[in-house]
C-alpha cells in the first residue's frame, strides 16, 4: 500500500491572478510522473493537500472538474505561511499534491434532479468543479434544471469571470450573479447579499430539487433560514465544511466536529446530518 | 516449525522463567530484538530503548509517560527533501529509511497494552494505513507485566481492562516468588520466549488467585454505564463544562501522559537547502490545534478544548467504534494534572447528566 502522506510531485503549469485585489490566484498543476494523474482520480467536492516541501501543506478544494484532463487546478487565497509562499512561486516550480481527500458532492445520487448551487466568495472553487462537471455534454442530460447563485463582495472579487460569462449565455443553466455592493454603473447583474438573492431567485422547493451550498460562515448562517422558508427539507441541503487539518486522512485528530472528521467523513454533509453534530463554535 | 507456529492464532503456552535466568534471557534477545523497557530516571520510570547489557527495571508501579512512544515517537521523520534547485529531485519527498527490525517492549503494564490496541483502530483503517505507526507496531512484541500492586489512582477494572488483562499483549508475565509465570499468548510471543531461551514448561494455576487479589486492591472506578445511551448533542450542550474546565491551565500534561492520545502535527524543518518533514505529538489543549488560516478558531476557549478532550475519550470514540471508552484507567492524568481535574469525576457528571426534555 502506498504511503498516504506522500504527495505526488507536480509542476506549476500556469498561474492566473483570480481577483482584482490579487489575494487569490489559480494554479494549474501537471503531474511529473506518468500514472499519477490516474491515481489522483477525483470527484467534485473533494480536496487535496498542496504540499510545498520546506513550508508545509494546506488543504484546498479541487477547482478543476474530473471531466478536465491533463491537469488539476486550485484557486488559493493568500493567508498563511504556505499560501503566501505559493503566491510567490513561479510557473515551472516543483511541489506536491496529495489526495484526492474527503468525500464529494453526491452527484450520482442527484441524477434526474434539479440542482441549485449557492456559493459566495472564494468558496466557489469546488462549486466551479461541480458546474463544469454538470455542463459537460456527456453529463448535462442526466440532470434536471440547474440554477447557480453566486455572490462576491464586489465585481473585482468574482472568480472565474470568463466562464461565468459563457455560462450566462447558455440556456441550460440559470445564472444569478450578485455583488454585495458596487458603484460600477455598467454592472448589469444583481446587487445584494446571497441570502436575499436566494430568496427571490432560487427555485421553490419540491421533492426533486436539491441545494448545494458552500461559502463563508455568515453567508451559510443567513441562507439556511431562507432555504427553510422556500421549503427545502434538510436532507436536500448539501453543504461543504472546512477546519484546520494536517493529515487529511482522518488520523491526526484535529478537524472533528463531534464524532465526524471533516477531512474523511466530510467535507460534504447534508444539513440533516449537521443538525446532529455540534457547531463547535458555541 | 516457526512457519507453522506463526499461522496459529491465539496459542497459549505457559512457561516458567526462573528470575536468575531472566538477565541472560534478555541478553539473548538483543541479537534479534531492539529492546525497550522501564528505566528509572530521578524519581520516576519511563520507557527507553535499553542499552546493551541494560535490564528493564521491573520493580516499578507504572511509567510517568506511557510506553506509546515505542511505536509512536514524540517526534519522527516522515520524509526528507532537497530545496537545492541544482539537485535533480529538488522539492520532491523522499522516504526515510527506518529501522523496523523486530523490537520488544518488556514490562509494559496491561492497561498500556490495551491502549495500543485501541489506538490501532485510528492508525489502521479500511481506507488508510498509517505506515509509520503500523510498521512499528507490527515489528513489536509486547511483553506485559501483570500488576500485583496497583496504584491508588488505577481504575482499569472499570474500563474493560484489568491488572492481569491480556488484550494487546504477546506475553504476560506474572511474578511468582523467584520466578515469572509467562503466558505466551501469540505466535510472536512464543517466538520471543524461544529467542530468550525460556523453555521450561510452567504452571499457571497460581494466576487466578493472584489476579483476584490484585483486582480486589483496585477500589477506584469510572462510571460509564449510561454513556452509550446519551445523545452527543445533549452532552455537548450540558451545563457541566464551565465547571469542569474552570481550573484547567491547558498545560497538555494529560494528553502527553495518556496512552490513548494520538493526535499529531506535521511540520517541515529546514537546515540550509535540505529538510525533513516531521510529525510531532500535538495536543487538543492548545488553541493553535484548531486555528484556521483566517484567524477564526472553533475552539478558542479552554472550555471548548476541555470538552473536546473528554467528549472524544468518553463519547465520540465510544459511539464511533462501539468498543468502549478511549481510556484504560491507567490513572496518569489523575496523578499528574496540576489542577486536579479527574476524568472519573468528569465521566460521572456525563454519565449522570439528564437533558431537560
């Protein structure tokens, strides 16, 4: 059995500044060793440890989709030791990727269903993976209506703008893009917080409709009651969580909430499951 | 012969070891095994790798720190790497050559051996096998020493263990006058007895009475009978944690001394253009343990951290594995806590708690 702590060696293939304030960059990695990409077979919603020898590791959601081949992509916020170092690395530099880790969004179970994807800020990465997967010609027909509600603080903080523009024009996905506020007169999309936009734009709940939600704590806190109001039952609200992690494989013992480990039993849980798990913050 | 033995599970052979032959037997083991055993340092004992010719000091109550370090060192190397871009394999992790030749822990107490088998459930799962812990574990033969004189803080008999418990052991030694009665419990244990030259057939009829006498000396206990029927959220929200955690100074002594605490951190240590990825014991008592990159900390208050420790030991582990609590009753945390937090008192509060309906 392979050592689950050993990262696959990768080369940075491209680096794109992802937001106007340059606090996020998107890194595309290619695997150095033949066969590693196949071993890294992942699903939307999973994460990986980005491993920089000499600095350490950080758990980051996978932003590319399993339908995209030849690379794996992550959008990383600059915040601590490892991410600061990563933001200063160059195309061609060598580092490691360890994973895939955790469970995934249950997309197999959602076939035939309508899906509303609700995201905010830079938690949009695994949702981007999900959307690309759902829109793939091989997959799209297996799913019902797809709605996406995505909010950022201001237009400059919106991730994956080029793709959002393309998705906007399609008729098989309903995009509801919003910013908290803007003084840009050319802004043609929504203005307002995600919970507010969800209330007016999200499809009404029915037996066949599921919500996938990922975002900062405040957005989640205020969007949950909106989904309640719209009639979404808690087993149809799917959320992704995060916590400080080290091993990513359920062994080092720090990321638990109650008896579940976010790294291994999660990061994806339904709101129904979360109701029986402590919030830890209280 | 050994091939045949190794596939037999749960064999049991009783051997008589004359104490006069103990030292030469241990000496014989050194050609095959790295030996670990209790060594007296200042006023207490700790498990150390024995130097050539050094004997384990078996006249001891229990070690100050648990012997978990024999398979789970406080600090160990996981990988090495080069940061020198002139080096062909720079920034790529290399395996560390480790010594997983046979090793034996001599004189481990039954509670600490049971702890190893509990901790194994964390390191050896359906999905992942932790290679460092498991390779060390598989290389180790555990030779236990039954407790004739338990400490006043021992409460192993109420944790599904006991002073003569055999769980997790390959050999159990029972002191009997000028001899040890050795029960070889596994093929590994039998192999070690052979290697030591301990071959005289023994008689275990004296053990039952000694076991009963030792168990009778243990008067302390932990109340856990109602924990499994409690709801996690009720215990989590119970108004008991402010009181329990009030005096805690987050010194981490309980987590380091505990034989069933396994949490670790991973850190890169660099020297010049090369480095080592290390793993080190960590503790849920420190705020940094759960601090997010954003600065947000789900366990920023000591109440949350103390609750985490006891909920993990007495409820989460119990619910997750259905194998009892994550405590073997060694009493180290009770003895060593500088502010007298007592897991037995905490467990009683949890066990007695009834949520208002």
